C-alpha cells in the first residue's frame, strides 16, 4: 500500500475544492475569511471577522473525508448595549462523503455553507460584554430601566396579584 501524501494549498475566500484531479491521499487547504464571506450569506449580525479555516481532505477510492478547524474572531453586536463585541470562536467538524453521494459530473465541492454554519454555531447564544465594558451611555440607561415600577403603572397591579398568590 502506498503511503498517503500531504499537499498544502493556501486558498482565496472561495471555499470551493476541485475534486476532479485530486490525487488519492491527504490534501490540506487553508482559507482566511473576513466579513465579506459572512455578508455573502446575508448575515448582518456579523460586523467583522477574522477566521482561519484549515481543512484536511482525505481521498481514497470512493471515499472523501474532510476534517475542518475554524479559529479566529467574529465581531457581533452586544445583546445589552448593541456596541461591537469581538468574540473568539473555535470549532471543528468532520464530513464524510462517498463519491456515490456526489453526482458523477460534479467536479467540485463547496465547503462554504458548512463553514458558515459551524462558525455561526460557535457564537454563544448570549453575547454580552464583560461587566463594566458595555457602552457607558447605554449602560446608564439600562440602570434606569431597572427602577421599581411605580403605582400608576398598568403593571403595578400585577405585582399586587402575585403577592396575593403567595
């Protein structure tokens, strides 16, 4: 059996891999993605990006396998103050594709949607600055919103009802 060889490619921001012509063995790819990549999917929540993508493709007969690692930062709006918040992301995923699952006339495989999905899944559900790092003007207004409900508020009677239920 012939040992697997490793080839390394530095790619542009298109995550399309030409399958035809790839030799059996391991081929490595690298992409550096910016905010334009995420904007192409219509995602306006990602304000900026700097994500490195390393993919290892193994081709052997009818089998094609991908091991993909994402590492970098995404800038999203803070859920509390809406100011930009830079978040580190790290994610890995594996794909196994038999050539029977790819149409015979297909010459390429686009990893773009998979990388986009896993990068978005790496963003925490709650995206907020550390305490004290939110925009001071907005944080001050948020403090005012936590004031007790006054008696002339329509919600004041709800507090009385809850008190009666105890």
